[in-house]
C-alpha cells in the first residue's frame, strides 16, 4: 500500500496554497515539487521540515522573501483550520506550529498526534508500510549484476555487486516495479579458452606428464588444481589419451559447469537469486533464418550507415552518436571484439522487457567507466531511450584485519574470495557492511570489526535491536501485547522525549526507502536502520516499558511493535536476516 509520508503531506499543502496565492500574485507559471524545497533541517530546533520556497519566489515576484514566507505560512494555517472544520472530531492536527524564520524559511513542527499516528499507520500496513511509491508510473526493469566470468571463484568486487544488486532489486520491487534479476554469463571468447588450457595443463601435470613452464596467459589459482584433480578422478586415463583439442574442450566445459554451479548455489544460499542466467553463447546461435543476435546487430548498424571498413576491420562510427571516438567491432582477423556481443546482449535485454518505457540497469566494475558512453551510443543507434543503460559503477573492496591490509587467501595463497569472507564473518555482516557506502566509493572492510558484537558493528547493532524487541514481547503479558497491536487505539500517552525521537525516526522510513529507490542507493537504508536502532536502544534503556502502568505499557508496546516492523522491513530489503535471539 502506498504511504503518504509527512514530507509528501507538506508538499501537497504547499502546492494547494500556491495554487490559491497565484491569483493574488497574478502569476500563471507552474510549480514543480522540487520548487517547494521541503527538507528535514539538520537541527530539530528549526522544525521537523522546512521550506525555502519563499526565497526561490522572491526573484520572480520581486518582493522580500520573508514577506512571501509570512503570506504562505498564514495560508497554510488557514487551510489547516478549514480542514479541521470539514473533518470535525476526526481531524488530526498535523502541526504543533508553523513559523517563519531567518530571511524567509518556513518551518513546520509536527504535533505529537501526528507523530503518534505514524505508529498506527505502521501497525495497520505491516510489512507493506512505505511501499508502492512507484504505483502511478510503474515500469519494467531489467537489472543485471554480478555477471562474473565462470572461470574462477567470485572475488570481493563480485561480493559488493551481488549485495548491491540484490538490495536494489528488493527496494525497486518494494516500490512497485516489476524487476527481472539477470546474471550475464561470459561463457564464450578468449578467457574461456585460457581457462580450458589452464585446467588441461594442471591435468597433465598431475598425471606426471612433462608440461614445461606454464603459459603466459594462465589461471594459476589453487582452485584450478582442484578442478583438474576432480576431472582426473572422473575421466582418468581415457581423457589423457584423447587428442589435445578434445581434451582442452573437455577441460573447459567441465570447469565451466563446475564454477557456474558453485556460483549459482553459493549466491542462492545467500538469498541472492536470479530470474535469468543469460549465456553469452546464445548470442551466436542462429535462428530459423540463420541469423544470430550478433549478426542481426551488425546488419542493423550497417543499414543505418554506421559501419565502415578500415584496414580490414569493421568499425562502428560511434563518434556520430556521442562517443569520444569510433570503435572496432570486428577485427582484421575477423574475430569479434568484446563490444560486439555486449551490444547484441543489451538489445536482447531491451526486447525482452516488452515495454518501450522499460529500464535497463547494469552494475559494472569501476574499470568499465569508459565503456558507458560507447554502449549508450550503440543503443541510441537502435532508438533506445537516451541514457540507456543506466549504469552503476561499483568501486573495489579493500580488505583489512584489525587495520592491517589483507590481500592473500590463507587457503590458496591467492586472492580472498567472496565465499571465504562469508565463511569467516557470516553472510549478514558481509552483505550489510558492503552496503554502507555509495557504489562509487571504495569500501574498507575490516574482518575483525565485522565480528564484533557491539555498536561498532552496524549489522549487529541493528539486529540486536530486533532481537531485543522480540525478547521484550516474550516477557510481556499476552493480553497487553494483543491490545497493544490493536490498530485503532489511542496513543496520546507517548510523549516522553525518547518516545518522540523514536516516532520521528519511524516517520522518516517512507522518505528514506523512496530516496534509496530513486537514487539506486541502498546505503541510505543501512544508515537509516542504524539510526533507528540507536533511537530504539536509547528508548529501551531510558523508558520503563513493562513496568509502566497498564495503559501506558500497552502504548509503549505498540511503539515497539512499529519499530520491530520497520527494522524487519529494512533488513529484508537489504537482504539480511532479522534474528529473534542473539
């Protein structure tokens, strides 16, 4: 169910006031929501919300901004009085007061009744509180993330993209969008051949054959030895007797299926599941007319006059569409560059959306920064919307142990893998901590901090708040708890400063989750969850809950129930568990 938060409510009131005042001001221009400039001040002394609308209007109206602010504030007060008269006894007075401050800021102070009503709204809506904010303009979304090559275990960059993509998909779906979660399997091309030859080298080495030095291009991790050992156990001498091409093909396909299967099982075990596992190989498979996705893409660019043969290579004239230079799609030896199948893949993704207003979102590594403009140029050639795909570039993860850099795995002497990190610190700490910063910022992940069971570990602090409420409910009188969860009850007794602070924080959830969705920024939700947990812990330690008199006890239990629901929702959207005991 769509939740109308207090920010939306104030924007609606200001919009109605401006519509009235336009006649007095004798102006006709339209106002956008951003023009209303409603924000939460850093200092609560300046209100729960403040608007700088009057300062924006001063230049247009050629009047002092404070005078404009006084006029707007007066009309807001009148509008509230009108609503009180229309609604009678059922009226909820939203504001304690509305003031004009400084050069022309309009400050809104929410009433206690308004804060208390948030608790009731949360209890009524349950897990749906704050959802469906995309309801009016819902679109189909294809979100591609992780997309690790099936040539080895996932590294910490993949870990970050997995956590980020999963959380974004959860948040967009919570908002009401239909999201297809997609993993692009790079199972064709040169790296797959190198992978096959690397396994073959280890296979022959294990069998005692003379293999000489390892090739210059070579996967040297311990996992390659382990794959070769498994393959040798299964196929034995029959594989060693095969000719080189057949043996390398068998090594490549065996290793490919093994690594892909491990990736799928591992991610699924973390609750990170995909709707589509798309094989790059399918882009080269001919249809009933003998055309592949790649050939159709090349023909499409040729028909548009965007291909040119130069020195035996086929160039895409992408500079005509906003790229900084033209790009080679087919090299002079007639092999394809990586760019060619990538274009075909994105065209295929867009066609599968079956929605001309659909959105493609990709999460790539930071080293793909220069790739964005050329991909958008290619898709623009086929008429896809400007800015397609929308790309998030995930920066690297720097691993530390008690402040000291960690670069090597103890098990293999190679890089620390996603799976090894999860094994040591657990999935919840791994995922939550990987979501604490914007994607374009590097993350310093300290293994020892992730293990701490105190406020220094954000995920523990949030989960402990959830477990604390569950423990409180287990101790409460069942009759008190049942009445506390009745959604129509009066909560006027909740006026302690710690209760008001907690209710204010609960009221921010709908704004935060919507911002996280529009900005593709799950870190806003991790920060909010930590702040909510901090406010709850203060409330819990400073306010007598179970020892209060009966009516107040039940009201405080209702507040705890609302807090429990929002913490559960935050953790669920982030892909983290909500334990009842810790």
